[in-house]
C-alpha cells in the first residue's frame, strides 16, 4: 500500500500524458491508446501533486487557452448537448483546477478560474436567488443544462466550493459572504482569451 504514491505517479506519467497535445488525457481501453481531447480532468494530476513541473506548466497553458471561459473553466471544449461537455462548468472541477494550479505556482491562472467562477455563481444568485448544480461558463449568470434531467437546485458541492473560493479571493482580514464587486488588481494583467467551444 505504501508503494502506491510512487507507482501511481509513474503510471499517470506513463499512460495519461499525451505527448502530441502536451496535456493529460483519458486512456481509451477499447482502442488501447490515449485520447486527444482536452478536459478539465487534465488538472487532476496537478491537484494530487503527481505531475512533473514542466508538464504542469503545459497543462496550465492549455487549460487557459482552451477551457477558460468568461464564467469559469469549461469541462471540455466540445458542445455535445450533454451535461459533462461545454458550455457547462462544475464546481468540483473548478476547485480541482484552482488548487492544482496553485500547487505548481500557477497562481494567476488559478485565481482567474476562481474569480470567473465566483462571478458566475454570484450573478446567477443575484438573478435566481439560489445556487445550482452546474453553470454555463460561456457567460455569467446562467445555470448549466443538457443531459437527462433538469438543472438541480442547491447544491452541496457548489455551496462548499463557493465558500472555499471566497476564502481565496477575499482579503484574509476581511471575510466576505459575496464576491467583491471590484476585480482583484492581481488579475488585471492576466490574459483573458476565451475561445469559443467547438460543436461535435
């Protein structure tokens, strides 16, 4: 059992790194090869501190270029109509991204993800007076859609991630219960390129 961290890291680096695309990706057991599609799951090796530093930097750049949208991080860049694809963003994946990026010194990108997602949650709350299961990250202020059931109200993981992200974005000496109306100065120099998702 104690060998798992070392063996796990080696397995991730060997089997889940896409050399062609320079990001972590899913391994397709049927075709016995790694997929090319970038998803927010590429941030998990950063979250668990298993990524090599140079690879972490490449993943951060890819996520910023292909997944970062006005309202947070899209799950994928594909618009399939399913809930686990664009334009949806899920709170747990925002947290994985923010924490993972910070683990590797990618603080600006981490805070950009945090700020954009929190702004989305706040704008949606201001309009709907509720938090929801998932969000449309192509803009701010709209819950997500797609899949086989209606958008769920609540929502446990959104509540928890929002509270933790507020701790990150707000000054430590000034706890806040809503997103600050002014964009943090530390983010002003961060590139804001947000390419549109593709349809598949």
